[in-house]
């Protein structure tokens, strides 16, 4: 059985380890983000959900925020899946779906009527997972930046 709950300070090490697996190019800031989240000084994510098995072993997480704009959404109060990760050994067992269902409930509780997410343009596994859970793909974009 999969249980989804809000992350607690006791989950810090597991959440950080999974964040590092999801975002290996951002290792410099991930631990500080976890610390700031529990201190209440981090603006995003607004909420973090953790999925665990019956023994309490963390299997995945979802980081959530509310955006005033999300691609192809009609409202300015969109629940947003900022980060979504499931441990490789637990994939395709309903963990990701449980996290998304709980995230949808969180969004509804915040007064949102739309739920947005994104994935890198070449991440076909994530795109398939999103589509399997009822997301519709609305756009593919490339983002650019330049130092000034």
C-alpha cells in the first residue's frame, strides 16, 4: 500500500537524496532549499508530498506551487507540479499516480481549477507518465537565456 503525506523534517535526508537524483545539475542549491523549506523561508515549493510504503520507506515526492500563469491554462491560479520523482525500483507500481492524485487534491483545496506541469522536451518517459495520468500536452517550447 502506498501512503502519501506531507513531508516532515524527519524526511529531509530522503527528500534531498531524491531531489539530487531528479536534478543532478543543481546539486549546489538542493540541500539549502530543503533547509529553507522547513524554516519557512523558501517561496517555492509551497507544499511537498512524500509517498511511502507500508514500512514508511520513501518512494517518491511531488513538489507543488501555485502559478499565476501556466502554458495554455485559462486561470491565473494554477496548481503546478514543480517536481515529481519516483524511485526507479518503485516505478510503474502506482506511486506516481498516488502522488499526482494527492497533488490534485491539494490544488483543489487551494481553490485551483487547473493543474499544470512540464517536462524537458526530450523526456519521453515523463511525457508518457503525464499523459497516462490525464494530462494533455499543450505545447513544446525551447527556452533561452543570455547574461546581461
